[in-house]
């Protein structure tokens, strides 16, 4: 029996290690999170159109890193910056060896969206979509979906399917991309050159349909792309009216990468994790954005540079 309706709490709990987990509260968090996704005042179809005031805190892939998520919350300091927007993506699937706890991070992100419905924006990533699709992703010969599933079962036992269904319901409500008023386009990734002609700004501003979550859809092609050829970047920029792309998806040993004159790639999942804090009230060029990249662990980052 699934929990439906914002605010409804099922009184049921299980034990996970030493921690008592109230399943009803978890289901309620996702109900409130997905409701917040749909009523986000800055959302236009599947696109978040950010305002021209305040600032933007952008992150890269997290892949279950609770420690880096805590640092992001510390630096973003949303409570004391009422005009700050935080963009997160790719929290699902832990890439390191060991039990996958990325589902816990997904729960925290849903709770954060519910707490700051107008200022936290969680964008679709390829691993998130893969969970929705049931598409297997392997790293080093290990199926990440299976590790994720086993971890949820270990935590919730017989309630696993109910909880996972709520995860998927939430993921189907998250937007695909965001943009600023001054030409910065934010997404998990950008499409391959052969697929660019299929996109326009109107694709992102339409309400998502069930077919968008199917294999080989434009959504899938968008967030799995790794084509950083300058000509491809220019062509996609023209299609969506952008000057600079802020993305994740591609692992960065330095914590970031700038593979062409438009893309800035951030990676936030490990000890070299990075973030960006950008003003929303004026245009920013590629070089200025690059200069604003900061490490979540400044001392480690300084040594890495």
C-alpha cells in the first residue's frame, strides 16, 4: 500500500543498524519533495528559469557523498542567504567499494527540496534516470543498480518496494535543466553532436511526458552525452540560447574541467570536489566562471592545483 498525498504519514518503522528509521516519515518527505518540484515558481515545463537577483550555488556529481553534501550545505548556507539558489544533480549510486548509501543522500535531497521549495533545484542525471528506467549501469564489472537495490532492501526490508516506488515517483518530477537570464545553461550534461538538431528551448519548456523517461528518448540522450567538440558546443548553444554550459557527468581528477570555450564541468563526489558560486544579476563569461571555481576542501584543492 503506497502512501499518497502530501502530509500523510504511515506509522511504521524498521531498524537499520543502530538507527531507527520511520518509513512513514520517509514516504512523507518524498511526497512533500515531489509536490515542491511541481509548484516551483521558477519552473517552466522541464526547465528552471532562475531569476536575475541573488546568486547561484552550483555543484557537480555527488554519487552518495554525504561528507561533501554536508560541506555544500555549510558553504551554501541557505538559511542566511534568502536569495541564493542551490542546484544539485547525480546523487544516486555510490561509486566507491562498500555498501551503497546513496539512497540516504537522495532522501536528504528530497527533504531539502521540501524545506526550500523555491531555492533548491535537483536536476535529472543519467544514474537517476537509469534507476527510473531499470537500466543497468556497471562500473568495474559491478552492477550499481543491484548495489543500490540491496542497500534499500537492507534498510527497509519488506517495505523496500514501497520506498523505492516513492523514490521513482520523486525522480520523475525533477526538472531536466536550468538557465539564468544572462546565458548560462545548467544541466547534467549536453547532447552528442548528431543529436543537437533535435533540441530547442521549447523542448525544455514543455511538460515532461511518460515517453521522456523511456530508453533512447531525448532526455536520455541529453544527460548521457560527452561530446565536448567546440563545434558541438556552439551548435547546442545556438539551439538553447546559451553562452556557457555548467555540467557534471564526466569524472574530473582535478575536480573540474573546461574542455572547450563554453563548457565548465564540475565533479563534487570526492576529496577534490568543487563548487561554483555565481551572481545572477549580470552576464558572466567562460573565463570568469572558471576563475570562480572553489574546492569543498580548500587545503586539499590548493595542494592539487
